C-alpha cells in the first residue's frame, strides 16, 4: 500500500534547497525530520 507524501513536490524541493544551504545532504536526513520540517513550513 502506497502512502502519500505529507508534502508536495514543490515543498520538497524547497526543503531540499534549504538543507543543502545548511550543508546537509537531503538524502541522509531522516524521513521523520523531513515530515517535521514540512509541517513547520506549512504553518508559517
């Protein structure tokens, strides 16, 4: 069963760009952290 991502592709690109700006590799960041960041971006 496929579960949908909690954020869309545009938000994911924004998060990836932000992580790269901080010197972090988005591929190594855990999924729960990405979900939390997506929630923060949506609330702001």
